C-alpha cells in the first residue's frame, strides 16, 4: 500500500482503470463512490478545503503507475460530491470546489461544542481566535476555511445561539455565544 505523506492510500489507487471513467454504469458508480470517499478522507486528514480543478492535486495523479485523472474524471468525482451536499462549486465555470468534509450543520455543532469546552458561554471571541487561536489548536476548527466558518456562524446566529459583531476588518470580527 502506498502513502501520500502521512496519508495511507487505498488499494484501488494503484489500479490503473480507476484513473479512467468507467463506461459500465455499475462499475462507474462504484468507482465514483470510492473516489468520493478518498477525496473526503484525504481533505479531512490534510485539512484541505478547496480543490482547484485546473491545478495539481496530489490525489489526481499516481506517478507509480503513470496515471492521472482527466479533467472529465475530476469534474465527475467533484460533481458527485456536490450533488450529495459534500462540496460546492465556488464559481460558475466549475474551476474551484469547496470541500465539505463536514456539512455546515456539523461544523455548527462542532463550534457549539468548542464554545462549551472552552467556557465561552456568554463570552466574546474573535473569528480569528476560533480559526487560529490557542484554544482551537488540536481541534478540527484550527485552520478552518473562513467561508465555511462564516456559514456555520450564520446558521447558529439564525438559531439564536450566537451573535456576530462586525469589526473594522475581517480580523476583528467578534462572536458572542449565548448557549
């Protein structure tokens, strides 16, 4: 079994046909499911939130077997994630994809748990402290994509769980939890 840094790749990664979209529907469905799982797992463990279709991405090629995914294959696998709500196209041309290894509701739940674990009930914290602060180190929130974090915060704000205070810049936006 091959590794990509500290990530262990599945056996199918060394099977050349999986780098070509399969023509038989049942085989293609299995192939797409394997790739969706691989992309989500890799992005979660490596904390990757955006995949650009036109740029190099480690999963999209395997130099050991001299195979790379075509643009059509990349688009098919990412579009399958989009159709399941596990990703979103960031542009109309489908060139960049926001990967949701947790759905927005799940990120919102993680945020609430973070607030409880850190005694932030009725406390104020900046968005940057959530993303990069000492309290978030070692958690899934550390380094979270700002777009995803803002959407989770907005969801919690709509539910009355917090209030977001706009600052003079993106770095000084605050969040007051009311759990």
